[in-house]
């Protein structure tokens, strides 16, 4: 392949006259790709024509999943840089037209070899990966292409449904086509799902790394551990029992499963059902609170409620509350939600109260300033947040 340089007769004459007498003429070089490069004729020492050494890249695709794949782009010797173009449509036309299309649509430019994990792909879709390489002079010197089709979404090995969806729970129902097949199932939020795909390249790979970790932590061989966690037959289970905590309100989740044997071999693709938990509803419960007595380990309180909507009472060191409140821009509701989720490991609903209440709120340190937090709570804060400062007695 040759570098295609079209010289106009006027430009050529300028170069010829330059050999006899210096002037301020400009030589314009037009390539077949439509690029024009102007050069002052007095700067030209000589003009040479060189053949391009064709460049080729052996693009390798691996670990093709429903939504991701790994791709190795080994930059060849003599390549100054290359453009990556990813498209769902195969580029057609002449070599020039394909080069021009890559230049117009390219996703990134690299000056070194790259190993890339491409996430967020569509299932059952063919993707084309083009590399347009430039030689040491910055001239297009070759185009390489590889393609792969992501796995289809599974459709018949499992039936999954999610019912009884509330603000913090849901019932996951799974029925396998083959009752003798072992499989793994779980529930994750959309955010966690994306992290699994981005970090590990797929749900199954992320799960396997976690299962290996659990086996090692418990000093079990992986095959033995998998024989304990994999299941057969139909399952109907509260999502809270699956994830060992309450679900978060107004959050997108996926209930998923896939065939797997005790030797860690995946026997089906991933099947998933997407669902969204309900949002928290505001409460008109009017709460009043009085701190009756203080001790070195807490305080006695008296709470009056205007209705039987659930509410929660908690105490945190004043320094902790003020720091988190500042980090949340003074948003007391968000701060209370954050603190209660952490303090009760996502199970704050089990510690709510209804109606009037009198009792002691325990804390851990004497001679310390605390903030008493009281608010309506039903899978999340449902009223304004009231805070009361008190200081525990010295030992």
C-alpha cells in the first residue's frame, strides 16, 4: 500500500522553481483521505515518496458474557498510535470509506497496547471492534477488526417472579425446569449489580470470587462449601432472608439465579427478574419527647405519640451526629436515615415503637454529650427529625 499524495501541477512547479530561487509560495498536499497539509516552499529540502509498511493487529476477544467481554489489543511494532471504534453495525465500503468512518466514530485513541473489559453491553448483540493504526509518520497504515456476539438472555431454564413487594421486602419465587439441577440464587441492587459486572466482568464471576472467599474464611474446600449453598427444586423466600437485611425503599433490585455444580462449573446463563421496592410514605404522627432523668449510661425518656404509626428512638454521641449532619449539608432526615441504617445493620424496623412510651435509652460512655434522635420510621424516616442533647453523668 502506498502513501497517496496528489500534487497539483501548480504546486509541483513551485517546488521546481524553489530549487532555483527562494520565494514565499506554499505547497499544499492533499491526501486521498481528504486531508490538506500546507507547507511553505522555502521550508522544503526535498520531496520523497516512501511505501507504507502495512500494520495489522491481532485482536483477541475472550470471556464473552451477556453484558460484557474482554478484548486484548496488542499494538504492533511501527505503530505510533491507533483509534478504537466500537459499533453494532459492520462498517462497509472501500478501505478509504472505512478509515473515514472510524475517524468520525472512534471511541478512544491509544499510543500503547490495551487490554480492555467492555461493560454494559446488550445481551444477544453482535459488536464490531475496529483498530485504525497510524505509522511513525502519522499516516493511516492498516485497519484490523474483530467481532463477537454477547450471550442471549436465558429464557427457559428458570421461571423467576417477585411478589409481595413492600418498602423493605419482597418474596422471590424460583422454579427450575430441571428439578435435579443444582443452582445458586441471590438478590442485589442495581448499583451492586453494575459494580459486579464492572469489576469482575459478569455476575457469575463476581459470585464465584465471593463464594471462594467464604469457603476460605470458613476453612472449607470450595466443592464442600458449594454443596452446602447450592439448591435444587423450587424456592420461595423473603428477600430479607436472602440478603440478611432489609431492602432499601424506592430502590431497583434484581433477583437472579443460574445453574452451577459443586465443581464451580456454570451450567446455565444468568436468569434475572428486575423489581423496585416501594417508596417511604410520610406519617402525620406528632411526637413529643421529654428527658426525665440522666445516668452515666443513658437517660429515661417519656414519648407521646398522636397515632400508632411506628417511630424510633436512638442516641448517638453529639460529635458523631454533628459531623454526619455537616457532611449531609444539614439534612437531618438523610443523616438520621444513614445513622439508623448503620446502627441497626439495615434492620431498624425491628426496633420501632408505637403509641406512648416510657423507658430508658442506653448509651456506652459516661460523662459524654449525646444527641437523642426521635422520628417516625417505617423502612425509612417518615416525619421530621427531633433531636435533644443530654450529657451522661460521670462514673
